[in-house]
């Protein structure tokens, strides 16, 4: 009974491909932990330095304005936080253009369905929060379907162009690799370099900050530390928000296409490793069979 049970268990584990899943799980956990360690080393000392600096500034502020006191300072901080949530600039009485009006609300709806979620605008009413849940429940799957279709359409155009050139030129593989490389470089320039220059011009960010915002947005990470078209002290052109919406939509489709290619590459690598293990197992079994035959003849 026990050998039969163990045989069924081994068959079950082989069917579910438990070793490959375990291997990928170990790689995933190790990748996350190594990333956490690096972030800790890069950012930890800076945060501690900023905390000491803020404590020093708070003491100087209380010494300069003793009438404020600790409670007054806390109330002032809460007021500034509430003002920022409402789009009010702490330097003036100006608010971000269109804050919680139709344009900004549409941008917020787009960040919900794309799961970017900057956090700069949040629903504060109970009705708004409930509607946000329902809106995201149906909007996120719809967004995934649309981006998948657009990404496949972009890939189909590229493949058709490659097939057309392969028929005209003898070196088909070289042409296909060249077209894919040119498409990747031009797309990266269009979705990262051009927006980087635009954000540097209109937002006043550095090149590093702008390229960081581009990737954080298009990858739908959306920390919210940098948000374009949201500074109440800047008068943005009317076309700025529309151009951003177009960039986000097609940039998300392109980056989703790249991520799918990366997933296919990892799965192909996993399949290659699994096939290599199966081939080695078959070679070992083929070596064991003649040995068993020789032992049988000797007996």
C-alpha cells in the first residue's frame, strides 16, 4: 500500500511541476529580499539624517515662535496636510487647476482603472469611496483587456512589417532582429526620452526625476511622490493633460507588451531547464536498464 501511495504522490508532484514552482518561488523571494536590503542601505541613512534635520528645524521653529507651542505646531501640520489633500498650495491661496473638477476627476478615474494610484487625489466622502471600489471592480479588468488588445495590435503591425520585409530581402532573420531592435529603441525614445524632456521643461524636474516618474507611472507602481500636472503654482498649457493621457495609455500598452515578452522569456528558460533535467533523467534510466539486464542474465 505504501509504495502505491508514494508512487501516486510522486506522480502528483510531477504533474503539478512542484520542483519548478519551488525553484521560481525561491528566486522570487531571494530577489525581493536582496532588493529590500539594497533599498535599506541606500535610503536608510538618508531617512535618519532627514529625521535629525527635521527635529533640529522644529526646535528652532519653537524657539523662534514660542507662542505656537507643541500643540499649535501639531495643529498647523494637520492643517497643511488637509490643505494639500484639497489641492491648496501652502504658499498661496491658489489650488491646482481643475482640482476635483471634470478634468482632474477623469485623470483620477484613469489612475484607478490602470492601478497607478498616485495617492495625490483620494475620495474623502463615503459615497465616493464606495463608488471607487465598484468602479475599480469593473474598470480594472476592462483596462487589462483593452491594453492587451492594443499591445497585441501594436505587435501585429510590427510582425506584418517584418514579414513584408522578409519577402523582399533574403536575410529574413537579420531583418526581423533589426526591426525589433529599431522598434524597441524608437518606442523607448518616444515613451521615456520625449516625456522626460517635457517634464523637465514644464515641471522643473531633473532628468533623473523625470525618467524615474516615467517608469513609475508606466509600470503602474505610482508612488505619488512625483505627479505631473498637479503643481498649483504652475500654469500648464491646455493640451498638457490631454497629451499626458495619450502618453499613459499607449505607454502602458507598450510596457505591458515588454513585460509579456519578459514573462515568455522566463517561461522559455524554465521550460529549457526542465527539458534538460528530463533529458538527464532519461539518460540515467537508459544506463540503468542494461545494468539490470546483465544482472538478470547472471542470476
